[in-house]
C-alpha cells in the first residue's frame, strides 16, 4: 500500500453520530485534553451558578441571618466563603476531572459525593456558628440552602454535560491496539454508545513485537478490513507516530500488546504525548472493579477482596428494596391504574402478564409485567424467530425482536418508557426480586448459563441492573451474563444507588427498549 493510499484511509471515520469538525493539534488549548479543559470550566461555572441561585432562594425567604438584626453583609460573607470552599471540596472528590478519564461517567455517579459535600458544608456552618457564636443561622434556612444546592447541582451538571456532548471539542479520537479478538470487543462497545462521543479512528492489530523504528507511522500499516465502520489496520509501527498521524486523544491498549519491556516503553512514550491511556486487563470480565490498589515499600499491589456478601449487606439491601418499592407503589398507584385501564381498552386479555422466571438459588416465581403483546404472542413466537435481534434461533440468548409485530399499540408506548416493568415493584415487596440485580431469566435461558456465570443466581433478580444501564437488549446474551456476574461479585450499596439513578436516564432515552 502506498503512502498516498494510507493517507486517504487514515483519517477518522464516522461511528454513528453527526459528523463534527475536529480541532487541529496546533489549535488545542491543552494537548490531549481539550474535552477536560473546557468541560472543567463549564462545570465550575455551573457550580457557582447553583450556589448563587441557592443563595437567592434563601434571601427571598428571609436570609441566613433572619430577624430584626438581619445583615445582608453577613449573608454575602457566607456566599463568599461557600463558593471557594465548594470548589475545593469538588476538586478533592475529582468532580472536575473524572469526565476526562472515564468515558462512561454520568451525573448519576455524582449523587453520593455531592450529597456528602452539601451535608458536610451544612454541618460545617452549624459547627462554625457554635464555635464562634458570632451569629445564628436558622436551621430552616440552612436546610433550604442544602436541599436547593443538592437538587440544582445534579440538574445543572446534567445540563452542562448534555450541552457539552453536542460541542465539537467534546469529541475524542481514539485508537484501539491489540489482537483482533480484543480490538473487536472494544470497537463493539464504543460503537454501541455514541453518547460517549468517542470517535474510534482505527483499530491497530500489531504484528511481531508491535514496536518499529521511530517514525514508522500510518504509512507503514496495511488496511486489512473494518470493524463496523472502523478501519482495521495491521503491521509493525511506532505507536506514538500513529497517534500523532491520527490526531488521537485516547489510546485503548489491550493486554496482548508486546512483552513487558515493549509495553512499558510504549506507555512511557504515550504518557509524554499527554493522551488518555485506557489499559484493558485480560481478567477484567472476571474481577471487575473489586481490585484495590495498595503498595509495599513502593511496590504496587492489586488486592482482591472476598466476593461473598455478608448477612448485614444483604439485610441493608433488603431494607432498601422494601422502603423504595413500598413508597413507589403508593406514589405510582394512579399511573398503575391508568396503564391497566389503557391495556384493557386497547386489546382483549388481562392487564397483567405473568411468566415463570428463575430467581436466586433456583427459586421459581411468577414475574409481573403489564401486558404489552397480544394474548397469542407465545404461539406466534416461532413466526418472528427470524427477526430476533441476536440470531434467528430461539435458542440464542435473550429473545428480543425489534419492531415486534406482536406488540400492541399501548404496549409499544409502555415498552418505550419501561412502564411495563412497574408491576415488578410487587415482586420486590414480596421478596421475590430486588430493585437492582441480575435480570430474572426464563427457565430455558437460565439453563444455558454455565460455569462461573452461575454465580449470578446468588442474589435476587432485579428490576434493573448493570446491563440494563449499559445497552439493554442491544448487548449479546454472553455480555449480559458477564455483566450480571460482575454485579454479583462487586456489589455495594452505592453501586445500587448509582444504578437506580442511571436507570432514570436510560428510560428517558429509550435506546435498547424493544
């Protein structure tokens, strides 16, 4: 392949979202982190705006320093102190830098640290007034500031990220490096999530050691195919030169890249280019995020805690399920009644559909869903098998059909916003399911789960879970089971809260709901 040919093939290709003009390397504000540089400042502006709005809300209700001796200067002093303190705490929690490092970061991931910081700030004010006895801040005013700040921070930050994802500077060019099987998995996951705004410029399958003489860039590589819309190039090249040729911001490095010495050299050289490095471990689908980074006299150690859940953890999880499902049933009861009425008026048959599913420890139970299909849908299953999302056979994974002709008019709307799942709150209240957990499978699909993946049955099945917020039905069956396994072996209460918050955004977007 000639150099001219390589030049025409090397530029980044579109991966499923509107093409946006890329910045040139010479015009970057800071090399390799244009996204982070601008987004950090936008988030900072949003935080300051929230503090001002919360301050004005308190002022209109009487001010921090209420009563006849009210002092506006005192109120302003609180705002002046709160603003840099908030920025400092946010920096300590990494709330201005995590978007650059994690493509999958969402505002829902910040619920815990923002709640923690707003609470610490409020208690800090109470402690300060107790220690100094300068003036008294009424508790209702402090609670108003706390609640307003917490709610608006989540809202404003979500708005900033939505706005940023439509800016050209948010787009990151990426390069995946590794064996074909590794880069194909990476390409599949990136293409499945256009909201990450990662433009996979190419997948590089290195030959030999993967390290070539300096200057061996794109022109030394051969285009051997594509992965989706992403060029697959192969050969022995200077990785740093390829990164420069393709104007890459993020490099995803698979574990098969070179020997230890060669890989260390590549990492050091890429680090000097100030690009984001994602190192994909070979055991990622087995261990997940349980690893803890420690050290012994400067020697880094990855510690793997036990994967078993304690009785206290299971008790806390159950209490969360009972509380939230009970409140949800009460608050959503008018909507549940309207859905049931609409289903009965739209098509003949019961409003609620019951099906046997397999729960924890092989326990069988009837899952409850609002009926979204014709009453003869099960008899017609074979007629639509050729339309199945992940294969034409009834034996391949979770059976899902895009634009299934068996779905009713009301059912299509219910599925679009996942309202057909709401009756499962009763399953949760009865103890058959959890709000968050592995998805309950029909017996035929449950029997195909083998090996370590059987551990998914150690926890009660959930209304939502890890794969529901990472692609839903677009994920192949094996990928779903891997995510369920990771959920069970990496469970934490905060992870459940984060997944519940993320579920709201996933339901609103509606992608993967069939």
